C-alpha cells in the first residue's frame, strides 16, 4: 500500500512539473489603448515562442485607428508578428471630429450693389432673383479616410439690416455641392427651412459613402435690397471613417 501511494505521488509530481514547465514557456502580449477603441487578440492570451500573433484594433464610433507603439510600431491593422518574448503594445486612436466657428460673417447684398455672386451660386441655379439672395458656405474635408454615418450639430443665429430676413441651412456632400454649382441635379442631405436662428442636430448616413467632404451652406433670404445679414454659428461634424 505504501509503495502504491509513493508511486501515485511521484506521478502527480511529474505531471505538475510538466505543466509548470509548459506555462513557463508561454509568452504574453499586453495591449493598452490611447483614445477610444479596443484591441483583440483573437481570443488568445498566451503563445509559444515563435508563434504568429494577430492583434486587431477597432475604433469606437466617430474615432479612427492611427498607429501602434511600444514593442511594435506602424499603422498595419491588424498587426501580425512572430512572438519571441513578452510584448507590450499601445493602440492609438484619434477622433473623427471637426469644429467650425463663424462669428459675424457678412452675407447678403451690401448698399451700392444690386447683385452679387457668392460661392459659385447664381440666380439660375438656386432660383434666386438678382439682389435677393446670397450664400455663405464652409466645407469639412477629410484627406485620410472616407466618411459615413455623419453627425452635424451646432447652433447659429442671424442678424440683419432688413427686418424679416432669414437664413436657410443646407448640408451637401461634395458630389451634390458640385452639382448645385454647375446646374446639375442635386439633393440636400439636410435642409432647414428659412429661420432667424436655430439648432442643428442631424445624423446623416451618406448615400455617397465615398465622400471625403461635406458642405454646410447658409443661404440668405432677403426681402429688401440692400440687405446685409450676419451669421454667428458654431458647427460640429463627426464621422466614421473606413
């Protein structure tokens, strides 16, 4: 009986030794995040020396993946490498976010001018009789990624030398802006009826998911000539990028 117990104990010790040696041979990858997003190692938590490791970075909505740092650097995503030692890697994310502030921007038709072209618009394209309308616009441009699931928000107010003047707000992607300025067929992604002040909170899933530019346009609806209208606005644009 005693010999049997000793044999069992020896077997257990051998198994524990083997497990211990196996664990000691495993390597780990520690990932951290800078910004808003997450990392994934395909469900694995440790690897044998020489194994292939894949780490994927996934940004939160309205954020984008920029780069890796730490024991590996670069912009490849997913990151694939052969592990030789314990690693620490940082995934860096940046916001897809732009702000535009317009303070006392002059629009309209100043005294002494019967009609004035503005930002490529004319009375034929916009249906604007001479001396009555003028447009002010701003574009948000993204060079590194195309935009979709766009959110436009912000506030604006209007003052005018002619009581009753109002502003209409249009939001267009680049393709529709080009169409509007050349007399082609266009569709506003967002159109706010003429108002003297307002709040924007517009989620837009773009029809053209290859867009890299969006236009925010204020159109002056003037009842009298001359008319000088000023816009104060703070506009925020967020997007998801491919």
